[in-house]
């Protein structure tokens, strides 16, 4: 039906870490009536919401030239429109040659 996303990033937030980036973002995805009906028929369950939302906090740390590690944490509200809220943590490693 529709989705809305927004985010902001700050580079060099901490002294001596000018190449690092701190970011926060949020998104909301709303599912219209037809989409919800399809989900109910496919999943065979009822839905507790009409939208799923996610808030993410991430920090991109440049450890050396071409080496970046990016931990993140997400809070997911109404995942799949039917599951309890969840928290997800992860990390990404980027290598550039």
C-alpha cells in the first residue's frame, strides 16, 4: 500500500574518528486491505496490525584504509503484521582493495 523511510547520518561525530559515520533511520510499511487478505489466506493466521515499522541505529567504523566494520541494531515493530516485536543485532564487514 505505502511505505515511508527517513534517516540521518553524521560523519566524524567523535574526535579522532573523522571517517566514521553514525546513522539512525526509521521506516514504516503499511499493507492495504487486499494485501492483508492475501497474507491471511497464505499464512492461515490473523494479523494483529496493518503496518510494520523498523528503527535502526548503526555505526560505520573505518578501522584501516579499505577496512570498515559496521555494527547495527534494529527494533522491529509488528514484524510480518502478526509476530511480537523483535530486536535484531548484526554487523557488516567491508573490504576494499
